[in-house]
C-alpha cells in the first residue's frame, strides 16, 4: 500500500508552500516517471479528483506529488500573478527532481485547469523538462470568449500531451481545441467526456457518478503513461 509524506517547499525569500508526495511501495525511478499534479484556480491540492489520481497512480507504482500554489496556502481567493505561478511550478519540479530520497529520472506534469495551463507555459519556455503533459480541463479561452485563445505557447511544446475535456466545458470549445491540436507538432491525445462540464460533472439525469468519471480518467491516464 502506498504512503504519503507531507512536505514544505521553499520559494523565493522566506515563503513556503505545502505539498504531499504519494509514495508507491516500490518506485523504480529509472522505469516509471513521477507525476506532479497542480490544482485549478478555485480549488487546492485536496480536490477529490487530485486525491483520487494521486492514490491510484501511487498504487500503480508512480510516485505522485501534488501541491498548493502560494495563494491557496495563504488562504487568498485570487490566484497569484502569472510570474509567481510559473516560478512555483519550476520550484516544485526542482524540489522533487533533487529530493535526496526520490530523485525521479523522469517527470510528467499534470494539472487541473489553471494548474495544467501554467505547467504547459513553463514547459514551452523550457523552464522545466518533462516527458509529457496531462490537462484535466484545459482553459482554452475565457468564459464565452472563444476568439481569445490561450494557444500560442502550445505550438512550442514537443512532448506528448493528454487532454481531458468535457463536451459542455464553457472554457474549452471542442472544435477550437481540435483545430489547435491539429496544428501542434507534439503528439496529442484528446479524451472527451460527453455531457461533462469544466470539472467533469454531469447532470444527475445522466446516471453517471463522479466515481465512474474518475475511473475513466485514471484508466486513460494509466494507459497513456505507459507510452511516455
């Protein structure tokens, strides 16, 4: 059974953020990548989907680390500036890569909404080196503004990308996303959750539970990780 280690990651100055490392019984750092999970703008590292992902990944032999951005630990509602968010992602990667005990040979960066977008920006700018990117609801555009796309940096990414998207996500028009992915040089995989919103919730009338949705997301994630 996997266990967890609560850690504090130093940032610039005297600031620190909290994180949790889910540790498999047997983690072979030369064979399996470690996965870093970042939360979205309106939640933290204790979001049910992130907890579930961390637990399942660790049970499958993948070291998994999730963390809070600074504003979340400081109990502020508004996210940090883009620069602080990006610097935090870089620092978390450095922390795990240089950890005296784990030192993973490979890292996959994953994030829910904002957390995934920021990860992709630092990867595109070559600030972190990863084997792949996983997006749990990529916020391709602001609400209702499908002509204002957050896509420019995606064309500079060269590692495989896995996108999960709800067909009713108001922050990610699927036609627009498909057009973007068709123009990227990286190998990209799109997994659509029919009827789901930005948080992969479905109406009660669908008769599909959150547990079933999470199982689908994790099943696809595990099969995809084997390819990277």
